C-alpha cells in the first residue's frame, strides 16, 4: 500500500519560485566574477605574481569556512535568520559596484591599490558568505522538503548556468574588443554587470517567507560549540568519511584557477577565449544538473558525489594531456570542471541536510565546512608550487587525488537516505 504524500511546508510554492530567482541570478553574478576565469585574468593584469591568483581562491575558501562554527552558535539563538542573510547579500552587491568603480578609475594608474582593494573586499564578502551559507542551508532545508531539494537545486542551477553561459559570451564580447573596451574599462564593465545581477538575486531572496525555526536549542553558550562539534565528530563515522571525501575533491579542484593561466601561457589562447571557456564551464554545469538532480532525488546524493569525483578526474586528465596543437580540445576541461562544481552544490549540500535533524543541522553544516578549513589554502599552495613545478606536473598530482576520492566515495561513503543509522545529531 502506497504511503500518503508528505504535506508540503507553508508558502512552499512562493519560496520555491523566490528561491529560484535568487539562485539563478546569484549564479549569473558569480559567473561574471568567476574565481576560475574572470578574476584570475584580472589579477594577472594587475600583477605578474602567480601566487596572487592562488591567494584569491584561498581567500574565498578560507572565508567560506572560517566563521561557520561561530555562525552556528549565533543562528541557534535567532528566531528569524533571514535578515542576517539579507545583510550579507547587500554587502556583496555594494562591494562589486565599488570594485567596478575602483578598477575603472585606478586600474591603469594605481594597479596595486586596486589589487589591495580587490583582495580586501573579496576576502570580506567571502567571510560573510561563509556565514551566509549556514543560514541559507538552514532556511532552505526548512522551506524545501528532502525529496524536492534535488529538483530545486537542479532547476536553480540549470537556469542559473544557462544565464551564466550568456554571461560568458558577454565576457567574450567585452574582452574580445580591446579597441572598444580597453583595460580597465572592460573589467569594470564586467564587475558592474556582476553587481547588477546580484541585485536581482537579492530581490528574490527578500521575497522568501522564512519558515518557523525549531524550538530546541543545542548550544547553550558560546564555548559549547566546541564541545558539541567534538561530540558530533567522534560519534558520526559517516560524517568523518564525508569530510575526507570532500577534502580530497576540494584538493583536486584547487588546481582549477590555473587551468586558464596554463592556457594563456602555454597554449597561446586569446583573451576573448576566456569568455568561451567560461561559457563552456557554465554549459557543462547546466547540462550536468539534469543527471545530478535526478540522482539526488531518486538514488541519493552519494551517487552525485561519485559523479563529482569522476568529473574532477576527467578535467585534470584532459588538462594534462591536451597538446598546444589541439587547443580547441582544452575547452572540454571547463565542461567537466563546470559539472564538478555544479554537482558539489547538489551532492555535498544535500547529503549533510539528510544526515542532520532540524535542531542540529546548523552545527552539522558548520562542523563539516569548518573541518575543511586546512584545505582552503590549497590554491595558494598551488600558486607557490607553480614556481618550481610545471602546470602538467601539478595537474597529474590533482588527478591522482581525484582518483583516490572516487574510490572512497564508491566503497566507503554511506547513503543516509537508505540507512537510518547514518545520522549527525546530538
């Protein structure tokens, strides 16, 4: 006998649509200021140091995880959590507009000042973004039930990446016309467009009706967050395995910002081709969201994580073996990179939500992400290692790491949907 359908949360339809608007335009904004294509090429215009490219990716990674445990403590005490995320998105929006003006005004005359401002502001809104990811995961876990999250994430990323493909062609159009859009006007225009699309994303999130928060509190005082985190880490073998697999995949993807640098230096691609690579990355992400969403809803998120590891492995192998005479083939690197990055937003984001109960969820999300903090400096280390090792050597190392992650995901990562004992709870 079929079980009765699970009732949907209040305001489900409104929140689903408003969440899509937010997510789609947030994806477009992130594409226009991509840490894998646009920002590395901008940094390379401001300074020849490869370590500066790695520093940008490291700032993003550190910022995304450093504040999360403290945020879990703050969020645990808040009856309404939406205003905090509204402030964070607004700050990011204003930061991009300020960066666009600084690049336009001082990109040629004072490039190091612009680089300093870029590093500071990018670090600041990455730090706030780390706080926001805890709030976002908590709100949407309450607004979207488990068996609708794959559909929601898939649609959000499908249309978001389709819009991001157009953003890639916009980048190609701007950077491919240096006579019409010389530096620094070209990058100022791109950053300004990123700010405008983020304003639309902000509007979408503002329309969301936040569901009620759980009454049970799991963190009694500020210092208790460490006790609770240690208890969760010790008691959940599945959480430890998930952290290990995600750490290896993040190590593999740490090489991603250097794909475009390698192509510029060793494959002699034009500046406009950066926009083509961005579009291919977004196309790969959009197309991959179809199987990612289906797998998440019907097979579980372990299958998605296996796909992420495989995509990362294929991206680094292609970057390793593509010769300069087949530069067109190098575009496939970004297709698989897009698939891996989009899958990360489905598989890793959703599997932790199914492991955790309502009250413990913010702590579980924050603990998982905070445990990955040492991996955050990996892009900076890659930038430093690039002084002594060739990019193909670094790509080979990244491929080995992806292969190990793939084996662990297949044979050791449990699927919480089909195993009630796989839980992250106090």
